[in-house]
């Protein structure tokens, strides 16, 4: 992952912990889109499940 030179080392480590097991890279636009879609779907369906309770 290529974060800006001024990025905090812990931010880089945290990002790598996400990227490695998922085999994704924040440098690839298609991977970023997958992450965004996953977050959106999770938020959407989680809120729907809350309203159905």
C-alpha cells in the first residue's frame, strides 16, 4: 500500500492488516470500490434489520 509520505506508521500498519487477509489493495480502484460497496450494503441491511425488529 502506498500511503502519503506523511501518513502515520500506525495508519499504514492498520491498512495493511485489512488488505493482506482480504487480498485487496487500497491502491487499486476496483478494490476500493469493493470495500465501499461492502460497507454500503452492510449499513443498508443492518439498518433494515434494526427497523424490522
